C-alpha cells in the first residue's frame, strides 16, 4: 500500500489518495474468487468446480472487482489512517478513482479530523461556592419520608380520597369526544400526589369515593411525547374501585429504634442533620465543578465537526439501552410507546453531547499546553480502581480498555485538577 498524497482540503477535513499495487489487487481477486466459487454456476460444470479463469471468461473479467476492492479497503483503512498520522473522527467519503489488473487500485478517501482548538485564561476562574443551610424543616421532611416508607397500608372504605392515598381505578380519555389510543386502563394503581400523571390529574381524583363515577379535565403539556395530544384538552371518565391509605407510625423513640441504630428520636434527628449537611457540602462542590466546566466550555475556541456530536449521541443512546436492559425496554419499544421518532429521541441527548465533547476538547488542550503527563503508577491505579468498581478481573479490564485511552483520561483529570486548584472560589 502506498500513500500518494495527504492534503488538508477544509477545516477538519483531509483528503488522502492511496494505492494498492497490482500484486495486492491480484491477491484480493483470488481471495474473492475462493470465497464465492462454491456458489457460482457455469453451464457444463458442477457448481463450485469452475476455475477462476473460466468464471471471468464467462461472466466478465470484472466479476470479482467489487469484492476485491471492498476487501482491500476494509483490511487496510486503519493502516492508511495510522500511516498518515491523521486524528480521524469520521470517514466522510471514499471512492475508487482507478482500478485495473495492470495498475492495481487507487482510492480517494476524505476524512473528518479532530479539530484544532484553543483555550486561554483557564487559570484563576472565579466561581462561588454556595452551601445550602440545613434547617429544622429539612430534618422534619426527611423524618416524614422515613415515616411514610414505614407506614402500614390499609384499606379505606369510610372516606373520600386524600393526597397520599393509592387508588385503584378505571379511566378512559377523550379528546373532542373521541377516545384516543393509550388513554384507557382498568384497575390502574396510582398514588395521589406522586406526579405520575400529567399536571392537574391527580388533584382532581382527590375527594372522590369508591364506586363514584366522575370526570377529570386536563390539558396535555405542549411538549407531551405524543405529538397529536400536545396542548389538547382531554376529559377522562373515571371509576374508583379501591382506596388504600397509610397508617403512619408515631415519631418517637421507638420509631428511632425501629428505623436506625439510635435509641432516641433526638439522636436520629442529629444524625439526619449531619448527613444532610454533608450532602449539602458535596452538592456545593459538584456545583463548583459544574460552573468551572461551563466556563471552560465558553472559553473553548474552534470549529467542531458535527460528526463528533453524532458519535457521542450514538454512544449515549447505546448507554440508555444498556441501563434499561433489565426492564426489557429497547429504544424501539420506547419509540413505539411514546410515538416519538428516532430523530426526536436522539435530539434529547444533543445538549449533553455538545457539552461533553467541548469540555473534553478543552481539557485535552489544557493538558497539552501544560505538558501534563501520566505515570505508570497512575495508570495501574486507575486500572485497579476500574476493576474494583465493576467487579472484574484486572487483566480483563486491561483487555477491554486500551492503555492509551486510559492514559488520556488521566491527563484530562489532572488538567481539571489544575484548573480547579487555580480557581478563585468565593463562599
């Protein structure tokens, strides 16, 4: 294989012309023949018994050209990228400009390359750290949540529904007097006040009794997943079968003993406050990190190819499906249930993908400008941490994650630490 030319033709775009010799093309043609000959028929010969010369004579000399050209491309494109030294993020196009048994094959490949970016003034970034003050009300709300989780579920027959009850009911929705798809269910369980249904629905179920027929009138949000229902007013005809309430345990020392390691309610409250304060401190730190990241994104200069965003979105879609695998939900299932298109589904990830790509490029550039490196000890520690986190053998992790990739992650982490340590963080 020979690189004939390698030229930058536009921003983030390079055109490479390369060639495979006549000998290489001949080897590819022979391989194509061997792969296909068992399925080739020629009058007077049993299937698979005709020689290559007979096949080419009968069907034409170029019968194996497409397969040979494709195989050469598939086998050697990574070698082409490596030899040119291009940092490729996407293959824009490839075409065969010349092909013959005498001269071999010449390709013209157009690559989208990683952008050249710049960033400055990344030291001394000004941010404010705001730690939420934990109040007695916060502690009481946490206690109430624990009380609610430890409530005894009871059947209610002597009163109407209240917020917090779970109702078992039938409903059917109508828009302009016509029932719509997906708007009907029987003996559906709904906790009132949970926010599971669209705004306004659950509030209107409060105050009704078992056996009562009633209507709930709501307006679908403008961004509702089913496009045909957006901003439409709907009437749901409802019938309650069961009401299940909660018998809350009293908040006393016995409750503290039942739900915690403490003997008194005051000790439990003190521990709750301590945990809430630690959580508030962590959340404040995370917000500082987020503010620094957003500042770095704003300071990044450069034209970033859309292909980088699209590849990241594809990874995020794959991650979404992986996280939902235990529920047996695929992307296609989600699209069917919500009425959304794949384009709309992918659009949900666009903003996050743009931020992630820009932040990564910014930190990689800072690592380059600051000559940040990683040590073998740091690399081994990261491998060990990943093995422990994912409960995998160390050697298996090393097989999955290339050292070069993890080394770059370490450099990026150290670049962020440098930026944060130099930041002016006000309280």
